[in-house]
């Protein structure tokens, strides 16, 4: 469900729209006993740029870091026990696998915003790692300036799938989303 808020200032109107999507996670054979959700909320920052706030609320993990990525395919009905129906990491511009803040600077200017002096130098789907505590619980929040929940944007991840892997994403290796091991949880990013 989308929620719209209209704000009127000195006779002019400004509109802030919040989109919310949720992925209810399914465990693979490798992730047996794990469960949770990943929530995606589109917000607008002070520079009027979209920021997607991603919150992983997951239980049953081994303590430590676990790679989290958006994959190409959203149709996960009838998926096999390994989560392979999710496809590969979402990468429409064929960039290398890297960390969530990997940018490529051009020109002499510094990177201040989404298009100001830098381009993204990672898969759109490379979100980094979530962290599970000693009880196997993660309530990690990630803010990503380079994904979108807006229709028509090539960075739009709505309707795709999110996966969580058994281990830590090393931000370098293409295989298994940063050598992070098998998929243990996956789910479609669906409108709430």
C-alpha cells in the first residue's frame, strides 16, 4: 500500500510519497530453521533523491555477517530447495560485484550525490551484509541511494527477489554474491 502525504507551504504544494515493499523469506535446505522478512521503504532525502531503506528482521542465522542481495527473478513460486529460481544478482548495467558504497569517481569533483561526480561501480543488487547477533537474530538496516522502488527506473528492485546467504560477502568475488556461500533465505519483494 502506498501512502501519500501532501504538504502545503506558502500556497505551493510539495509531495512526499512513501512506497513500502516486503519480502517474506523462505528457507532453503541450507537455511533450515531460519525465517524472517526484509522491508523496503522508499524515502526522499534532503537533496530530493530517493533513498531505499532496507530492514532485515531475520532469525535462525549463524552469528556474524551474511550477504544480502537483490536477484533478477521475482517469481519464486515452486522454487527448488537451493533458491536458484531467483536467478543472478540484479545487474542491468553489467558492472562488477562490489560493496554497497562502491563508486567510480570521474572528473576532479568529489561525490556529493547520486549523479554528482560519481557513478555506481557495483551490481544494483549488491546490498552488502546483514549482521546476526549471538542469538542468530538480525535487525540490520541499510540505506541505499542507488536502488529504487519507482516504476520505470532501471534501478527498480520492486517485484524482484532478495536473498540472504550463509556467509559474509567479500565484495570482490562474483560467484555466490561475494563468495558468501549458498542461499539460505529468499523471497519476492512485493508491495505491502
